[in-house]
C-alpha cells in the first residue's frame, strides 16, 4: 500500500499539487480498532494500511477548486480532474457515518427495498439492498 500511495502522491505532485494537500494524515492502530469494533468487522489489511497512511481527504475550498479547474492541464490530467472531483476519499469518521446510514436503511426499510432487487437468471444473487458487511 505504501508503494501505491507513493505513486499516487508523485502523480499529484506533478499534476495537482494543491489537491495533494487535501490528503489527511494517517490514523493510529487504536483508531482503526475502534472503527472495526463499531462496524463489527475486521478491515482487509490493505484498507487498514491505506487509512494508516492517509485518513481520507478534506474538502477543497471553493476558490482553490475553481482555480484548479481553470488551470491549463494536459488532456490526461484534465480528464482525470472530472473523475477526481466527483467524490472525495472518505476519512474514517465519514465512512462510519455512511456505514451507520446504510445499516439503518437496511434495518428499517428492508421489506420495502427487498422487493425491487432481482437477478437474471433468478436466484443466483441474494436479494439485498444493503448489508452491514459493506463498508
């Protein structure tokens, strides 16, 4: 995971240095253990390693975001900007909020949601709108 993050950071240094500054510092093992306890599951080791390096990212200020969009980028980074800014890398706190939201949906609205879930052919895929195992 460390090598992957080095490559990502090198690309950001070359093409979007301001964006690199949105990456938060990593988490402690204790913080990850607390998250795993809250969701009742162990994270895959590569996910744990990634969050130990960077705890997601913070939002860009509007003026910084606007300046990035106005910069003259090569075709590749320009097209990637559209992908990157569609979503942000969730920090642990945001991930837990999302998980709790979907867990609540699953508990409170299971019967309402299950009817719309299908697969073709019938039965090879379990009907499931959301599950606590999705993090």
